């Protein structure tokens, strides 16, 4: 006697939420399909598909998370696949949430660290989603610093001044284990986080994000998380969240550099939330600048402009001139990608005026000190290249390379490729190829997908000249690398 297949149980949770949202079956299917397209998925669900879900059939793959996100957007509250009576699946949206509290922020970001440091490679394959930029940037703009971040009661009076012997270096794994969740956090612990950030930033600039990214993520998991779950008062707590925000943004930046764009986006969102817990509005604007740069790189010019403007609005006119210049320059990059000549020129002019008003004695945040005449010239060069204004692009790229420190090796490589593309646009084929070879040689020493993509972009521009002698020589030299 053959066994009957198990009878499906109607999904009453999903039915109730469909009624609450006011969806028809066809309307829900259409919204799931549209959201899937944002992630590069051609799903093609229809009203019959929804009928099957209501009868108890479980959708496969990432669809449960997509359905949950459709309802989250419609109803204005975070819903999971389980809330809809559906099986959990790959974390398509994990990490895009802008937490409601510091405790929730710790849970979300530490979950990212643990998954990323393990064998959960699906995190590094998740696609970037422009729609995922809207809610976090809006919540940051209208949000306020959390009223309380302290954990475990007020610290003793001496704690705010105590700096242990290890203040200059990272705490050892043994010390981290001794602290554990609930252990007291000191100013020395925070100094260690800051020192580690400087170390990884230096490695990133010189060798690319792929060189030590995994070591950074493991450090966050094994050192930063126990601190965040430790005991601290308000003052130390704010500093701790600020340091954690900086390292989390850096983890996103290195992920972006190896083309793990969806993962990078999630790190940036969580860094933004940690900056809010720190009460550091200016650093939040820097995280938005980073998100805008990623959007520019991926060709999402409109989103890049919006993120830069949110950052400007969020810090107001009281920010130091260097910060104001940075914010306007990043907006210009978005306009450049869109081909908006007038808006791009206006933003560049504002950036230039702001930097001219800066003075050596200005109180510039540590994260903005890289932004100087060399960096502004680099921004001008990229914008003019995108607008196909090649003579201006070449002039600004040459100036940037003259001023830029050798320690910014990857940035110099990018600028050199921009100069090569500008020379190519001016018809100076031999010079362009010579610059391209130099950039390719430097790129071969880095673990940076962005560096390789810059070089490939130059090679695509070089393709119409492929039979010319300089282009043939370029290919031969690069092939030898």
C-alpha cells in the first residue's frame, strides 16, 4: 500500500498579512518579482504561485526573504520569513536593517562578523541593492543619538582615567577571553581598537582590501564583540561605539575593494547605525560618503548624489571646511556618472571654495585628513573623465599624482589609469599605453578587484586601437605580468 503524501497545512499567517497589507494575490506576486529584479533574479511568479503558498507550499531559495521584505516595506515593521509562516533561507536582507536600539545593533553587526569570518560564503555573493540605501539613510537623517548606551551600571570614578599597559597595542586573545561578555571596558581597550584601525588602513592603502580583510573581520569577532557586550558607562560607551563604527566601515571598505558589494553595503549600514549610537554625526556623514562612492563605482549615480546630499544635510554648515569640501566632491562624482555637466561643475566649485577656506589650525576629524589638494584634484580628474572632458581630466590627474604621497599606492594607481584614459581620449596613444603598463605593473602587486577593474576599463577604451603598435606592445607587456 503506497503512502499518501503529507497534506499541506494552509498558511494562515501569510493570509492574515496579505489581508492586512491589502494585497491581491497578483499584486503580491508582482511586487516579489520586482524586488527579485533588484537582485538580478528573474522570478516570474503570478497569482497562482501565491495561491500555492497560501495552501502550504514553501517557496524555494531566497524567495521567502523577498516576500518578507515586500511586507516589511508595505507595513512599516520588520518581518521575517518565519513571521509569514515560511521557511528561513539565505540571509538576503540580513545586515540591511537599521537597528532600533544599541543592543539590536550589536546583535546584527556581530552576526555579520561571525558569518563573514566563517565559511558562510553566501554572504560574499549577495548582490548590492540600491533599494537598500533608502531606509538606513533616512533613519540616520531623522534619527537622534541613543539616549543611553551604557551597560552593566555606572563605572567606578577611576575607570574614565585608567589606561592599562596595553593601550598602545591590541589586547591579547587571552585578555579578551578573560574580559568576556560582561567584562569592564577601559580607555586602553578603545585605544587598541583605534591602533588596529590605523594598521589595517595602512595595509589597505598600500596593498588592497584583500590583503588582510579576513584578519580584520576575525579581530572584530574576537575582540570588538566582547567589548560591545561588556560593561561600560556612557562616556566610554560612546567612544567604544565610535571605534567599532570605524572598524566596521573599514571592513565594508575592504569588502567593496574585493567586489563583495552586497556584503560591503551591509557593513556600511551597520557602521552608520554604530555611529549614531556613538553620537558622532560627522562620522555618520563619512559613512554615507563611503556608500556614495560605492554607488558611483557601480554606476548608480542618482543614489550616489542622494547619499551625498543626505550627508550634507545631516552635518549642516558647521562642519570643518575640509569635511564640507569632501561632501561636495563626492556629490560631484555622482553627477559626473550621470553626465550632468552643470550640476557636476557646481559641486566641484563648492568643494574647491570650501577647501580654500581651510586653515592649518582647523580641527579636522582623523578620518577626513586624507582629503587635501591631491585628493580634490583626483576627484576633479575622475569627474572630467566621466564627462569626457579629457584635457581637464589629464591636467588634474597629473597634479594629483605630483602631490599624492606614495603611501596611497592604490589611489595613485586609480589616478594613473584616469590619466591614461584621458591621454587616450586626447589621441596620445603612446603615452596612454605607457601609463597603462605602469598601472598594470602596480596592480599585479595588489589584492584589489577595483584596481583590476580600473585597468580593464582602460583596456576596453583601448580596444578601437588594438592593431596599433603601442596597443600591441601594451598587451605583450601586460601578458608577461
